[in-house]
């Protein structure tokens, strides 16, 4: 249960009973919120209702707040209400309310916090979509984690989510990597190829691809017309690169539902692309014309000739976009048009694109394209992930020897583990730059967030091992733990339950705002609260979790520890990390 949503509903019911009227009739309650106060000493819940409604209702905020506070004072579960500042209303709930929430958390198990706010809305989350020209590098890492964690959270919040990878397997870069593999193929046949020419891919990761071609074809490719041979090499290379990419992503615990090939759009003489352009034409969004030269460096697809253009400025873009060049060739954007149409035809209501910060120019064109294709039926969100700087004790990390030009994702996973990468890639808002220090993320201290959170999980399990050793398994029984929850009266215990109760709200808000970093922050705060209470028990025997001479209190505290363990496990699973039973 999201108690913040529940009390929001209670407050709205009270306000409707006040018969407040604004201009044109009933007042708008959409801006009313209920949330935890910034200062816990102010209470358990706070609402801005009087502040946001007073102007509409033509009344004094403080007077409206006092009227609302009086009505809330008569509500079940409310122990105290007060008005703060110019009109905020703070509520304190009675201990029994929080004690009962513990039972709900235990009943929910791994599904506690799961929501239906998504109402099965079909959402496509596209992320990574790296060119199949080599192994994943660390530049792909942040978008992979952000996209995957966001998709997990959206699904947990009740959306119907598809995780998608767009394979950019058409265009000049595929020709270049195929030519690079041809060199490695000739090398595998015994030819001395010398230094890899500038403009081709020099990485050693292409050597096995060339060797596989030599094993399959012998010297036959050299005897074929170059175009035919290159076509075969392209196919084998794309398959090999995608197998490598899938393997790299799996090491990071990233798995997609759909891998969509750009080349499929170009099949049949580009039938899918022409169909999408025709759709835009029928809707009045395509014309023949010239584009003025852009300021600065000219893009590859600009030419001072008449072209087929998408009138994207009419639907919110900064400039119109070329679709078909003067020579009849499709632009890169033309394939994007067909791809978005395909997604729309698959029934998606919302498209989320997780892109690198260098793709900022895509935001308006994708939003405009959705508007032109589907009007208000298709929502587009573009999340831009800022760069990650790799450091080791504050010093920049050297480039990979295997890749030749970059640090590979697999190298980072092998050194620090997937959990550290996944958590730390979310431990800052994706729109902000991130420093990733190998030394810091493997440090066993409070300053290392992933260690601190996973250590809290391990500590929860250690409590149950201690209880089992001292008391046996009969004490660890879910119903008995729930029945004893009324014994939890220490302020630290109640504060921990309050933090647990925030979890459903965090999931819903992070999913709706499409900000998975909120979950990582919450997990750290929960771990901090648990470690803090653990330390109080170290200093005060009366607060220890296992009290052999008081079985009922022990059961209640074990229930609280189980609830912490459940939420940590659930949250870490959404992040894509493990909740360990012990740390070594």
C-alpha cells in the first residue's frame, strides 16, 4: 500500500466536503501532494493542500490549513496534526498504524511495492543500440544500466514493457568493419597484412572473426567478386559482433526482449521506409525543397539541392529534416521514420530512448516525428546519459590493449563486478557527469554505496542465522512475527518501518519521472537507517534483535529485519544487482 496516496485520497475527500469553489466551479486538486516532511521531527506526513488551493479558493492559506488540520484530527490513525509556516499541514500517525504496516510488508514478500499505476500501458524502452562494430565499451555502460533499471521499474509499477535494442547494421560503418575483417581473413590465410590502414578498425577482437571465415571458406572468398565476398563477410561479421555484444551485456545482467535490425527496413528496396514516408506525405508533412546551410560544420546528409524533406518544424522541431537525397538515396533519418512507425504499429503508447549526451540533437526530431506519425497517441521521452570518467585512485584509466581505442565493458565488469557497476551507474542522476573510480567502488566502507547496501542485506541474513543458532527455527515463523509487531515501540524501530513504508511511493515516483537513480538513493538511505539501528543495539543490549528471554519481542524484531531484507532484495533486483546473504 502506498500510504501517501491513501492519505492524499483522504485529504481530497475532506476538501471536497468543504465545497470550495474557484473560478468556473470546483477547484483543481491535481497539485495537492502528500509526502514525508524534509525534517522528520515535523511529523510523518506533510501536505501542501492549503498552499496550492488558497488562491483558487480565494482564501487565506493559513486559515484553510487550520480548517483542514481540524478535520484531519478526527481521522483514524492520526495522532497529531499541526500547521507549519504559511500553511503546510503536518501529520503524525499513531504507533499502531506503523506496526500494522509491518505485516503488510511481510505479506507482500517480493511483491511488496509492486504497483498498478502503469495500468498495462505499453512502453518500449530502447537502450544501448550500439553499432555492431566491436565489443561494448564503457561509454555504452551507463545507458545500458539506466535503460535496463528503468525498464525493470516500469514493469514493477504496472507498465507493459518491452526492452529493445536497435541494431545499426546498415550504412557506411558496417562496410568499414567488413573491410577490416577481410584484412583479418587474409591474415588468417597466412598473408602479411602489416599495419591496419587508417580509417579501418584495428582492434584484435576482429582476429577471431577472420580466423572463423578462413576455417569456413578457405581461400574461396578471395576468388569471388569483391561485392559478393564482402556481402558474406558483412553477414558473418554482424553475427559475430552481436554475439559478442550480447555476451558483454549478459555479463552486466542486461537482457533485451527484442533485437531489431535496421537492415530489415531496407529490405525489398526500402519498402518499409517508403511506406513510412508515404504516410507522412498523406498527412501533409513531406515536401520537396532545399534546406539553408546550417551554422558551423555541415552534417553529412546536407546538400544544396532539392530533396524530399520532412516538415518537422510544423510539429516542434528546430529545422526540417531530409528524408530522400537528390540522388534518390535514403538519409539516416528516413530509417528512423520507418522504425518509429513500426513501433507505433506494434501498439506502443510510449517510446523511451536512452541515448548518450552527444545525441541531444535527436530529442526534438524524435518528438516531432511521433507527433507527425501519431498525433497525441504516441508519447516520446528521450533520456540523455552524460559521460562516465574512469579513474583509478583519482587518475584516468588507460585504454584497452585488446580494443586498441577504448576501455571495454567486459574489462570493467571483470575487475569490479556487475553489481558495483550497476549500482554506481545509478548513484547519480543520468543527466549529470559521473566519475567511476575503481578503488572507491571496491572499498569496503560506508563511502562505497553498493557495499553499504549489500552489507545491510548480509547483516539481515546474519541476524536470522544467529536467531536460528540460539533459538531454533520455530521462532522464525511469519505469522508469529506479524502478530508480535505491537511490541515494536522504540523510536528507532518505528523510524525503520517508516522508511520501509516509503518504498512503494519511491517505485511509483521513480517510474513516472523515469529517474531510476531515485531507487539507488532510497536503498542507500534504508541501509543507513538499518546500520544505524544495528549500531544502537551494539551499544544497548535492550535494543538487540535477538532477546532469548523475550520471545515475543524477538519475533517482532525478526519481522522487522525480514521486512528490511525483503525491500533490499526487491530494490536491488530492480537495480539489477544481488542481495547477498553474506559478504566475504
